[in-house]
């Protein structure tokens, strides 16, 4: 649901305007709330939606190879972002556990 505004922007923006960076918010939320697997799944879904929008609205690349390279690039960026947020979530969890154990002792 969070990706719908970005998808609508991609479809309405046409060839020259892309809001693919807005797909980062659902990926980050999936990472924080669901963990690594959810983050990578959200990144894959975001890339699929971006590809769909590019195919419907038309893409600015000279060939489909350019589009494929852009999708791989976006997938790597969103996937790494999701992994980074998941790592921050795990570190935060361990820190909160350590703090609660210190206060109990």
C-alpha cells in the first residue's frame, strides 16, 4: 500500500520523471517491522513495480538492456538499504536487551 503513491507518480510522470526513490520507504518499513526476508521481498516487489511502470509509461533508455541495468541497479540499492535497516533494527534490539539486563542487575 505504501508503494502506491510512488507507482502512481511513475505512471503519471511518463518517460522523463521517475519516483523510484520513494519505494525506499516501504522497503525500510518492511526491514524494520519484518526483518531481512521482508526487506528483500519488498525490494524485489519495488523493482517489479518500477519495471511495470516503465513498461506502461515508456522508458527513456535506448534499449531494453538499459532498462534491465537500471532495474538491477535499483534492486541492489533497495536491497542494500533494506539490509542496512535490518541490521540497525537488530543492533537496537540487542542494545535494548542489554539495557534492560543492566537495570535489573
